[in-house]
C-alpha cells in the first residue's frame, strides 16, 4: 500500500498546525462561526444535531493495521467507543468535541492519515474497488491510478472551490463493485482491440435529488494521459457549473443541460490544449507509486480445499468470501451488519481486532467498502476457519454479504442535521424481520437514506428506502429496481409512503411477490425487471 513521502507528510503536518490555530481562535471567540465554518469543513469537521462529526479520509479504502488500530484508539479516546464506516470508504466519528479535533488530526498524521477534502466543494476521497489487487477478474490494480489522482487533486488550487462537491471512482473490472457510473467521474480501466490498456471516462453521474447515470464520454484515454483528461473534465465543469443554485450545481446537471455531445466537445478541446502544456506527471512518478502496490509475498502450492464440516463456517465461506486471483487464497468480507445492529458501526475493540487479524492473516492490509463493510483481501484458505473463529467470538461473523441483511444506511435523523427521517431504526427492524431468510431470498441489495441527499444510495438499491418529512411526521418511500453495478439503473418509487412499521411490511410484501414470480435462479432484481412494477404495486397497495 502507498506510503507517504516527505511532501505528503509535510502537507499533512502543516494542515494540523494550521487547524489547531483556527480552533484556538474559534474557542476564544476571535474567529466567528461564519468564518470558521468553511475552515472546519476543509478539515472534515461537521456540526451535526448533537455534536461535531469528524470524517476521516481512507483513500481508495485501503488501510494498514497500524492505521486501523489508531482509528479504534480515537473511537475510545475522543468519541463514545465506536466509529461509523461510510459509503465513501471513509470513517466518521459522531461525538467529537471541538477542542479535541486538532489532537485527533495530529494522531492521524502520525500514521499517514488525515481528514482533508472529506467535505466542502472540492474533489472528495477517491474511491475504488475493495477487491483491487486481489480480484480474479480485474485487468490491473486500479489503486496506483487512484493514488495518482489523489496526489493531483489534493490542494489543487483551481479545484478548491468548485461549484459543488466532486466524487471520483476508479475500477479495473467489468464487474463494478464501486458504483462507478453513479459518480461525478467514473473511470474504468479497459483494454482496447489492440490489447492496449487505457481508461474509459464516464462523467455526470450521481444520486441526490436528481439522480443520473453517467454516460461514457470517451471509451479509451491512454493511461499516460489520465490526469490531463481528468483535468479537462474538471475545467469545463468549473467554468460553467452553476454557482447560483446549489441544487443545480453538480456536474450531472451541466452534462444534462449541455448534452453529452457538447460537453464532450468542450472537454476534448480543453484536453487538446492541456496536452500542449505538459501537466501530466512524469512516468517515473507513476512507476514509484506502482511499486508501493506490489504483490505481497504470496506462497505457491497452497491447497484450495476448505474443511466445510462446520455448517456455520461453511455458510460464511459461501457468502462472505470471493475468488482470489492467486490459488490457495480468498478475499474475505467482514460484515458490519449484525442482526439488529447499526450498519457500518464498529466498536473500538472490534476495530482493533480487525487490525490484529489483518496483520496476522492478510499481509497487514484492510479495505473499507462502499457498502460499509471491511475486506481482508489476501487470506490463505487454510487460515479461513481460524479467522472465522476469531470473528465469531467478536460478533463479526454475520454471513449476509449482498443479502437483505447487508443493508446500507446513512446515520439519518439520529445524527444528521440535514435528515428528514431516521434510517437506523428502520434498518434494525428490517434485519430482525428477515433474519434467517437470506438463503431463501438470495441477493437483495437494500439501501436506506434519511433524506433526498441519498447518502444511503437508496436510488441504487434493488430495494431502496427514502425517508421524507410528511407534515412533521417521518414517512418512508419505497423504491424498486435500482442497481449500482455494471447494469446500473435507478430505482422507481412504488407509490405513497409508509410509517416505520409500514415500510417493513411493504418490503415483506415485495419479497413475497418476488418469490411467487421468480423463475430459476433469478435474483430479486432480475424478476422485477422481467415482470415490471405493476405486480409489486398491486400487492403493496391492494
């Protein structure tokens, strides 16, 4: 994984000192809140309903065990003993005292971490495939390219005050595990007919109040022009993006209003100009970065067999492990979605345990997923049972990956000042109602947002739930048919909303329609796409 050089460390250390002075002036009253607000947001510090929330960046979701351990220690020392892993592959702390924020950033800086650009109208944490470097179906490891873009975008003077926040994802597999087409820029590393490796650019995706799927504006950009083409996309957006209306400020609106053809024309013109300026980093820098993502010391000749005599362990292997490109190894997903739990939350002890397990079993590396789970990317199959036993003892062995219990949910009205309804209690009730039915229902991706900002990705759920305010009462709309993968689609609202208990009942009815109509090995999404909304709507509303 990537290690800071002297420039990285100096930048982060300087920001800690700068923010410490800003907090001191805010606390003594010499810096008013209206002036402090943009400064704290530049450092990932939000003011929520009950306390400050700090969002810590985890670039492309990759962590070392030492970094993970510090995240657990911060949860104990500065929060209430837990952290919340987010859909941006970050971690949030929900009960931060303002006076402690500089000390937290200093602790993070000691292990090459920060909270820079996790908020504000700038390029946010660049996300990637949680299976990167391990997946059997990827062309190359996409993380060196994500890291190159991270370095380009950090403190970029032209893009520090964009019309609105900006999100980039980089993948290298036709199996999209990062919701790539629902980003402002989605980059898929591809191979052309000549066998050359390049990048397909998808621009103008996003969720929120106006969800859109990004169109492909260029099917093949040479990888040695990746940064230049990204800059061209951003320059056109920065030039024409709306700044007079935050609801129309995202790049998806610009691409929609200009049209794909015109936006692409302007990007290509800007790209041609930038190529003459020579802004692309030297190849030596990319090679330096790639060297830091070299394969760990995989062993050869390992067995692929797994003793499946323990049925609970066998179920976990079936659901929570994936094929690795190296024989004898597996990719393991640790679910942070126990029955009745809060999706994405982990206690300080659990965080430290996962750090220990990564060091012992997974070459000292962890990944945060956009589905709010943790991945150990390189685990020997011979170690799976020992690993599972340790996880089981800590309440981390729930076998529910990509099932109805593997719920994505934002913090909702329990914490967020923007939310209209609570997400957490709904997620808990759903997981309790459907516990034990994961095998019967198969793959169902369920996502919950407490407001239209869609931090819970409800538009992309096979089943989505949107919390709204209905005349001062929490109300929940049901959506069906969304997908975040290679077959990206947006969920459609079924009809009038429900109260908290009613939405759980509506989901039970919807799954009943699926079971009554499925053919063969169809997933919920497959059946919905084949029979359409009408049968679901009739059953739900009668």
